[in-house]
C-alpha cells in the first residue's frame, strides 16, 4: 500500500493506492459515513465495481445508496448536475457527509462540482476507475461540467477528503482507455523527471500488457508528482500547476478538430500534443532533436499517436491554432505554451508566436 498526502493545509487529504483496495474500502470510508447512509454516484459501465464497493460497505455495517448515471461525456451537463443535486438533496445529504464518486473523469468532475455547491459545499471521496482519473483528474480538486461554449468551463476547485485507488479495477477497462491514461503517466516524466521517462521506456509495454506491480508503481509515482505540484500551486496561479498541462494546448486543438468525440480520446490527444510540444521545442532550437524523437518513438511504440497523422487529423496549422484560441487557458490575449529544453525539462512560455506554431503544424506529416 502507498499513501500519498496532498498537503493543502486544512484541505489536506490522503490518496491511498493498493491492489484490491475496493474490497477493503470500508476501512477507510466507515469513519466518513458517520453512521449515516453513504451516497455513491457512478455510471452504468461501473456496475461490477459498484457491487464490490457496496458489498464491502454492507459487510462493515455501512448503508449505501447508489445513484447510477448514463456513461459518457454528455453526463457532465447542467441537466445532469440538476438531476444529481436533486437526488442528493432528496437523500438528505448534509455538509458533513461524504458523497463517493466511483468512476472515471466524467463522474469525478461532475460529483466534485455538485459537492462544491451542495449546501455551499459538502465532502466527497474519489474512487477513480480509469487510469486517467487515477493518475490525474481524481487528485487536485479540479471539478467541472461542460457547456455550449466548451468543455470544463463551469466548475470549481473543490478538494476531495480522500482518494482510494485500486489498480485491479483497470483489468476490466478497455486497453485503448488504459493506453490513453498512460499518456498522462508519461507526462510526469516529461515535466521534470528524465529518470521516470526512462522508466516508462523500459516498462511501458509491460504495464500496458497488464503487469499489476508496474501499474501500481506508475500510479503511485504519478500521484506523488501531481500532489507535489498541486501543493505548490493549488489554483494554478503561480505557474507551477500549469506544467500539468504539458501537451494539452496542442492536444486541445486536436480534440476540438475531432469534435471532442471518441475519434480521439483526451489521453490520445495529450500524447500527440506532447510529441508536438517537443517537436516544436526542437524546431525552435530549444530542445535537442534527439529528445523530441525519443518522446515520439516511445509514444508510438506503445500505440499512442505521436503527431497529426497518427491522430488522423488533417486540418491546417491555421485551423488548429484557431481552436487553440478558444482554450480556457487564454490569459489576457496570450496563450501559455508548455515547451521543453529536453526530456524532463518543461517550462511555460507565454510569448509563443502563433504564426510559428501554425507553420510548424503545417510541416507535420498528415
Ligand atoms: N489536469 C491538470 C490539473 O489537474 O491541473
């Protein structure tokens, strides 16, 4: 078992990572239930895990109530937020209660946001069931829904009280989803730890093939890296948390071009985005070309896209840059870019010339 503490003063919490944790979750959840009914919010795809969790709670004498929502990105909507908050109010949830979010990023983001406004803020626990949610979205307190104007534009910072991560649940996740989550694991090496990137090169294929010990190690490493960055810059105001967006600006443009659909999963867009960020850094003479080639080669070797062609994106550089201008990271007319001086040496550049980005993208094979 690994326990990572996210150090945020009175909002600090533990992230517990252990194979088989779901079946032992009551040990951690019972004290938070306070002898009351625990609400668990999940989606249709997660039912087998819901049964394990409810069974564990029931064995420990904790009564639970499940709210099962439809799966998919469209669940992060105003309509579902209204539905969910009404259901939670019907259950009599109090500020001191803890709602359990059992699922991937969609459930975590929606439940976290609902809990940030329910009775002006109640507690919640993240039990992430996708690799992407385990290594990224369940930790750090970003919560949101999507609106007509774009993804995650209405939301709040609301930290969970606890995060429980069981790598065994990934065994029922489609490989494509595991691979997409793995892109966010690689991201931590590229941000500031060249040794961890080398670890990914050596172990990524076996991890994706199902090695549980490697999965547990990668999750624990990623969560510790994220916890460190979030503790330094909880609300992304001093720049440090922005490093977690490596690959996301290029990736956002690709996702927008793909219509934010299953054609290109978020993690796949991040993979291609990271390869493009390194390629652009090398083209600008900031990073060695060999490092950019190494990043692309590793992503390609595990079946992740390493550029526009692999992501099946045919749009021009100008069209992709236009998508970037709708990114919520826009700040007073400038768009911060995550660039790199080499593997494990990323930094925020707020003076990137968008015409140069478009010209670079026009050279990327598609
Ligand atoms: N996924 C980026 C962040 O949590 O800041």
